[in-house]
């Protein structure tokens, strides 16, 4: 595929890219929500009513993310290579709350759904790096409020982060690539329409299998992210 080497690129990544690193996805067999009602662990109401359950759920996720066997895979490193070598701007937008893109070296990155390793105080609204367990007795390092800390993850019913920046990037992108997404979580599932309608951008889906909105993309590449993403990016960089 040939596009101008100064053309801006927007990449969207979802749970599929992290699954090969050992992190569970949200949906499907063995997914994080299997046997758990979303309302019990990922909503402001759940945090108000049963904070212990919410904290426990995210403590387990945080512990898993920090396990020694969880590492970036070839797809994460390929995206870092694209950012470093592409002459134009590359913006990486991820739905994932893990830090695998950062570990791989990506820098121009937006976590639209927040970050698992950050805590946010609902009292003073400060955000902190937080790698240990959290509970109703945790103390805010800034205002010293007790029990006011929550994981800095966007819950259902909350607005994803930096949407104005993301939308502007999509409007100006010449290439939009969606990697490892289900195609049924909005607003991310609508990014392909914004990119294609605003700037007639080339739109590419890279996934294990076609997503729910696969027919909206110019082209799709299917297979494990650790194989398909490096191959796609290598070919893209070869055309500079």
C-alpha cells in the first residue's frame, strides 16, 4: 500500500493485541466478563454500592498485568517501530488499560479508556501511579482523603478520554488502522467512519477474524496480531 510518507496515521488498538501477551479480553470464551455482570465491577454506581468488589476485581487485573510473564509482543514493538521510522505523525490510540505499548517504547499514545496502573482521587481529582492493591482504606497521597481512590479506568457510562484530540486526528488522517478490536464498543467502533468520511482516508482492519464492522474498512488482514501487524508495518515502511 502506497501513501505519502508525510501522511498522518492513526492506529487504534484493542484487547486483541494484548491477548497474545497473556491478558484476557473482555468478551468471548474465558473473557473478563464471563460470569460477571458489568454493572458489578465497572460502573460508578457499583463503586458507590460495593467498592470492595470493584477494588478486588481491579486488584486482580493489576496483579496479573505486573506478573513477570506479561510482556509486549511483536505487534507492540512493530507499532513502536512505525512511530519511530514513519516521517509523518503517528498517533496510537488504545482502548487497552495496560501499559504494554509504553513498555514497547511507544510515546505518542492516548489511553482513551484510562490506565490500570493509575489511581484517581474522587475528592481532589489528582491522578497517581498506583501499582499496589487498592481498598476502601487507601489514602490519597495528595489530599489524604480515606477511601476516595478509584482505578483511573473509564467505566461504563463515563466519557472516554481526549476524544477531541482523537477526533481531530481522525479527520486529518490519511490512514486509519484498527488492530484487535471487536467493532461493537463505541465510540471506538465509529472511528473508521470518521476517518473515511472526513478525509477519504485508507482504512485497514487487522484482526484475528473479521470484526462486527469489518465491511466498513477498505481492506482487512486476519491472523494473530504478533504476525500480521509486523508484516503490515514492514511493508508500509518499505514504501517510504
